[in-house]
C-alpha cells in the first residue's frame, strides 16, 4: 500500500511539474509519425503511378516538415517557460503589493504598532531596575 502511495505521489508531482513538456513531446512524436505516414503513402502512390520525378521533392518536403515541427517544439517550450517565469514574477510582485497595502491598513488599527517602533525592548526586570535607579538618584 505504501509503495503504491509513494509511486502515485511521485508520479503526480512529476506530471504536474513537466506536464507542458510531456504534452509537447507527445505532440511532436505524433507529428513525426503523421509526416512519416504521409510520406510513405506518397511513395507508394508514386510507385503505382510510375511518377518518380516527385520522389525527390517529397523527401525535401518531408525533411522540411520535420525540421519545422522540431523548431516549433523548441520555440514553444523555450518561449513558454520564459513567459511562465515572467508571469510568476509578476504574480509575486502583485501579491507583495497587495499585502503591503493590506498591512498599511492593518497597521493603523494595530495596538502593537508603537511596540514595533521602539529601538530596544526592555524586560520587566530591566524596567524595575530602571525605576530603582531613577528613584535613588
């Protein structure tokens, strides 16, 4: 039971962290598969129709399509992760700003605000010693 629970927790954490990357890799491999199948179908069509002139051009299109799919994959993952980091930074800054505004409102009604402003806090013993010193002088 604990092995299953541990595996489930680890799998969930990994899926949440790498969900965007895993989905984009799956889409990339699906694109590779579809491009390969279309190219194979065209080669079979070229053999049946005895059209060998377009075979070389089909390889150019195939490799251009594969390169384009790979480039889109890299741009999507690189740009998307940077954009996500920027949004997180902006979110943190916005949260800090809203909490600072709330804190200003709370500080006005906070009874301990004058204690926070003191440079040094004295204990009861230090206060009594201070009282005795002022009486004896």
